[in-house]
């Protein structure tokens, strides 16, 4: 009798429909949405300013706020105190906030906020301060006098603590679901929340590490996590959050420098624009609160709109909306688009009309068939459709089989195999493109078995490596892409940090152990719902296929995936697995490149060759290579230092000699020196000489940056302008130069005229020294 139903049309995400809100005592506990409309510019229904038209599908979507039931039944002033009583109490205690719910005035303040918070909306730029003003008025009416500032002082720390409690739960769920914090997609959202929480903790002076708060959230949802994964999940999440916390600290440190640069630019009393704030946040990860704090120290006020996060989210939403639309379009039309691509490859459009080809490579009794006899449904212009096939068509990251079709003692090479809808089309080598044959004839087909097995081994190895990665790195690891070739394969996995060499070795070792355990590889078609129930969503490592039936590849206790590729029967058939390298291809995504079977042996031989080639160069055995290379490197470094020292000593000797041989004019020792030393060395000698008394030098080298170089310098007690000496030389050599009175240099011109130029310059020096 307390329930009220309120009719209110619902819209969102491109759909809409009539809806009922279910309320108790003014609190919405649930909704019932009868979705039957879709966004349509020309639609006949107008809902919240957008047009919709009827769609054929009808969906009933109902949502219940389970936590709101708790709130309604406990009578607490707000939902946070109802569902996080212990966590909020501890956070209040740590941040020194007094949270006395028995105080009548305090309770009233909280309740009034709770009642009104519904009018705050992330869609509109609602001002928090306006809300406070309304609360103040309502409190006054209830007999409690309070200023907006006082109210703010009470509410801000409260709101911070509640936000921390709520965010940490959200983070706990996201990370347990396998989201890895990064700069893209759901990973971006996780990082956004983590950083916001860290900032709020900073504001509340909460020293407990973030991971401890997040891990506390699992105590309440323990039974939702598979028992055998509970400890590893906790361990991984701790690692992720410790890493994210330190990354955030680094960002802030770098960020503060950037902010100071900007504040210096705008100057005291200046303004930092919203655009700049967004740039700081989006490009450098610096939250506006940090900008505010640093700018305040420089006497610059920064205004941050309440809706800042919404503005950012809006921008990302727009970007990701576009992405999602593209992805949806791509996935909805992927079969169509793939068909389009294949259509371009296949000339005969009639191919689409044949009955489905029987896929023998999926049938247990035929999956290992290397050849077979088939009936031709169509053989036109070098494109062949058969009643059944052993040829695997390109798909699911696995290239197609190749081989031959044989008829009338004539062999035709199959170079490409494509699936068009349910029909497999065998495409022959170009030179047979004009050949057509009669419908109904029998043909022998055979496939390149080595190629097939290479693909199969790489495919099976992918399953083992993903399983080994989960074991070594944690249950968050998820496959984001894979591709098999004959010689190698690649597998992209989600992970929060760059893979270390040690981790790679562990993954490789574990994958090879699984090979040697000779485990069965089971393949069967299963009902989708049943398969999901049995194996969970981990099935969809390679993406979720459509349709009610799934082909499940299951290595019992190791890995189960919905997968349409070809597989061996036992893991031992894969042979050796060798991980060749790993690289970070995107924030949060690591790419593993590996080889399996004979390709792995070849890979090891290739790596071995690097080793032997290098050993031969320095004439040591491969096992002594590391120590020899280290020794050579150390020697090379110390020889470099020795050479430097020798050059310095040579320079010392040379400068002594040059001074001794100088021509003395009116007490000034004039030194000229032409060489092919590099300019740096000449500079060093010159610097040493001008420390003496009464010296003047003119140096030249044929090895300057732009051909010949000239430099002139003097000690302080000589009254001669060096720039004049350089320009006198360059008049003849033909370069350009200039400088100060005590040091000048020039470059360029004709190498053959250096001697002559220096001679003229020296003559000038003589005259200047004599004061002529
Ligand atoms: Zn597979």
C-alpha cells in the first residue's frame, strides 16, 4: 500500500518507450521500461526533444536499486550510511570528521541534502552552491540557522568520504571484471575513478593506501568471485593499484612543473582558461583541483565549473560514441562487409546461392583428412564450390588452407579459400581463371598439410599462452587480438605493466609444460547458454560470435574458448613453444610474438645464429660471449678516457711549444698555428694559452664545420680587437666570421688559402700591437 507507480517515458542510448517508476516514500526503488521505440529523425514520437519511431523488437527492461531497498529499510539519512557503515566510519575517523548521526541538527542537514540531491544533474551545469542555498533556506524553515559557508564546511568532507566509499566499490568491481587501467575505453574510466579517489583521499588526508580500501570492498562481495581466484584477484588488484598510485604521483609531479610554466605565462591576476584546464586534464592527466592549488600559490585564481567532469565525459562520450557507432556498424555489418570484401575477390556472384558446404575440418572423423573426393556444385572462371570441403577458409585470425583440386589427371592449384555465408569458395591460381567445368563431376582435393599443421600449432599454442599468462600474471589477462602465420603468431593481451623478461620466461615455461602434459583438446558444438553456464564469459577471448550454437575448444582445467579455428587433438602435438618477443602496442595491451612446432625450432636456430656470428667476430665461444663482451665494453670505455687524457697532455705540450716559438712584437707574443685538428681541440689549446700574460693567437684548421675555420683570441692585457684579425683572414680565405674583442671566429671559404689568410691576419696583428 506504500508503493506509488509513476508513469514517465524513458529514453537513452538511441531507444525509448513508456516506463513506470516504482516509489516508496518518495524514494525510487525500481523502474519498468517497455522499450519499443528507436531514434529516428523522421519518427512520429517526440520524447525529451528527440524523435523516435516504433521498432519491431519489444524489450522489457526492469531495474531495481537493491542498495536503495537497504537504505529505505534502515531509515538512515542517506544511502552511503546505509550500505557502507563501517568503511565510512573508519574514513571519517581517519580524516578527523565528526559524523554524529544522533545529533538532530546534523541529521536534518543530511536529510535535506538527500531530498534535494535529485535536482543535481550531470546533464545540466547545476551549481552545487545553488543547491546549498536552497538547503539553507529549508533548514531555516525547519528552525536551524546556518550560513552557506558553514554548510559547505560540513558537507564537503562528508561528500568526499562518501565518494571515496562509493568509488572504491566501483573500482573493485571494474578490476575484478578484468578491466586494466589505461588511456583507452573502459580502462580510461577505471583510471579516471582511481585518480579522482586518490585526489579525494589527499584532500581528506587519508593515509591508508587505496588498495587497502578497495580490497575491503571485496569482503562484502566475496561469494561473487570464484573461490580459487579470490586470492590471485586480490593480489593482482593490489599490484595494479600500487602501480596506478605511483603513476599518479609521477603525473602530478610533472604536472606541477607544467602548471608553473603556465602561471608564469599568464602572470599574477591572470586567468587560466577552461580550455587550458581541459588540456591539462586530458593531455597530461592533471586534475583541475591540482591546477587550482598550484596556481593559488602564485596568486592566480582558477575557476573550475562544477560540471567539469561532465564536460570531460561529454567530450570522451562524443569521441567514444563515434567509436561505438563505428564498432556497432562494423560488427552488425561485419558479415556483410566481409562478404563485400570477398565479393570483390570472387567474380561469380552466383556463389552465394549454393547449399551450405559441409565443413569436414570440423568433423572428428575427418578433421585430420589431408585429401578427399568431392562433388562439384559449381566450377566457373576458376572458382569452385563443392558439396563438402577439407579446406579451411580464412577466418578467426587463421589464414586459409592451400592445396590442389585434381580432375581428369589435371592438377589445379588452390591459392585462396573464402567463406561466403555458408558456402566455401575455392579460388584457383590466376592462370586457371578462364577454366570452367561441368556440374556434378567428382574431384579430388588435397591440402598442404605442413601449412595447415603450422597454423594449427600456432592456434593451439595461442590457447596455452593465454592460459599460462593468466596463471603467471593474474586473472585480469584477456585476449584482445591474435593472428597466426606459418612461421609465427602474435597474441595481444591486456596487462597493466610492461612484461618483464622474468615473466616472459615463466609464461614460456608454463606453456611448454602444458604441451608436455599431453592434455586432450576437446572440440564440440554446444548450446550457447549451456556453454556460458559451464565456462563463463572467458569463452569469448577472441570476441563473442553470433548465433545460438558455439564451437567450444576446451583444454580441461586450462582454457575453454568459443573458437572456430583448427585444432590438434592433444597438446603434445603442438611441439615446442618459443616466445620471441613482447612489445607494448597500446597502454594496457602487450603483444607476444611466438612460434610453435618446427617454426619454434627455426626461431631458436635463428637466435643461436646471432650468438654464433657475434662469437666469431670476437673469437670466443658462445658461452664466453657475455663476459667477453662486458670486458670489451669496459676496455672500450676506459680507452676512451685514456685518449681524452692523452689529448689533454698533448695540448699542454703543444701550447707550451707554441708560446716558446711566438714572435714578440712590442712585448706581445703573437702565436699563429695552422693544423688539421678539430675545432674543439683548437679551442681547448686556445683557452689554455690565453690564461698566460701578453699573448695573442690566431689559429686555423682545414677541418671546420663548413670547411676551414679561423679563430683569434688574446689575454686580457692585450689591446687588440680579435674580430678585426678574423675578418682580415676571411677577406682572403673567403669565409664569414665575427665575435668579441677578446675572442672571434670564422668559417667557410677556400682551404688552399688558409696559409695566406693567416699570414695577412698576423701582419695585421703586428700593426695593431704596435698601435699603427
Ligand atoms: Zn582456437
